[in-house]
């Protein structure tokens, strides 16, 4: 055969059928037949093991009550330290349940903090302990706030709203979707609408006022209280001329008031004590008159008013405060009737 010529196919090669490539369906059918015939078993995809379901404890109805109460007088930069622990106030929550001290009563709550040396995990540390005071009363115990500290020269008694504070109804968790107007709330909390972000726009003196605030209260049946809710007209028979002035028992402090009169040369130094005694006597007369004019319902409310002071209960996750509990609330409220 010449080089480069094509070889002629033999007769046997011409008769050989062309091999067909099976399509997908055919291949699948073949695999199934092989499996049925006992050949290589079909590969089964392993399923992932089911994860254990997570369970979250139901929130208690009053669980956030203590956090909703504004801690009056706490320094702004200390607020984060107050909430660094998950404090437990289940004693406060339980007091509102049937059989508890506050069950079925109208209650006004305000908060404060007490810096105390306490131990946590064998380490002693000064900690801001949150405290909640409950006042059982048919009406708000006061609509005023005292502003006082050792750094300030004079005490102030101002309306709560001047410091952006007010009594507002507390809505339990199960009622958060209801309209407030339709709820007959029995729990009221002292709230503050001042936001920390807005402090940078304030003068330092205004910011510090919030830190010197104390919830104010005047009890008309306590004779040793100096504060009186009425203005007393004073005519003191001094020499060489009488002293005419008005003394406001809510806004003025007697010692400071007297010193100011001496500085203005309205009163001499040697008449200071006599003047203070005279003002106290006039105040007693004004108090007696105010009590005589008070209706019986209001009298009964003041006489039956009770103060409860709640500290957080001990838990493994928080410092134990059981050794630092005190009945003292502040200079206006005095001592609590019950400490829990």
C-alpha cells in the first residue's frame, strides 16, 4: 500500500455497532437495579443530630420595678456602677403579692443609693448599693425635692418638676400592651426625664444639683420638725426697732435666715438666739392652727402612713449587704418603719 493512502475497512469492522453512552435516566435505572440485585449499596446522606431546645425562664411581672425607680441623688458617673450587678429585689416583688406588706395598697416608690464597704468573692470593695423606699399613702407624700450637701452653702426646697422629676404610674410587664388610662395603677414611682446625653449642654452647677437631691417630706404631726408648709409672719420686738419679716418653713433654714438678717443689720448679734426662739414659737402656733383646720381624712392618712425600706437580697452573683442595712432614709423622712 502506498504511503499516505487510506486503509479500506474490513467487512467485519463495518458490521460492528456503534457503542451508545447511557443518559442520566438510564444510569440511574442501572444503579437501582444493581442495588436491588445486591450490588454496591446506595449512599445514604447522614442527617444532622437535632440540637437540644433552649428554655428561657419567664420574666416576673415586677422584675424591672427596682430599675424603673430613679435613684435620687446618685452621681451621674456612678449610675453604671449601680447596675454592674444583677441585683435581686424579689423581696420587693413579693411584698405586692397576696400576704405581702404592700398587697392591695397604694404605694409610692423612690430610689437612692448607699455607698458601703461590702465583700464579694472574698474581696472588699466600696459599692453603690441600690435601695428602694416604699411609702404607703392614699396621696403622693410630697411634690418637692430637697437640694442640700456639705458643699452647698444653703438648702433649697424646690418643686419636683423643676428637677424634671414626678410621680408616674408603674405598669407591670403583663400590662405593658394596655392603655395606661384604663389601668387603675396602685404603684407609683419617682421618675426623672433628664437624660445623661443632655448633661453636656448644662452648666456644672445645674448638673451637680441633681446629685444633691433628696426626696422631701414634711410630717405635720412631728413637733420636732422645723419645716412648715405655711409662711409665718414675724414681728420681733427688737431694739431700737422691731424686725418685720416673713419666714417660709419650706424654703428657709432658720440659722441661715437669722445670719442673713444680722448681715443686713436688721438684727443684732446678741438678739440672735432670742429671735430664733421667737420664730420657733410662732411656727408652733402656725402648725397648731394648720392641724386644727386639717380634715379628718387627711389626718388619718398622715397617721397611717408607713415607710418600708428594701435592700437587695443575697445571691451568688451579688455582694451580701445584710450587714450594712439601716432604717435611716434621709433627713426629711427619718427612719423607715420596716427594713427588708
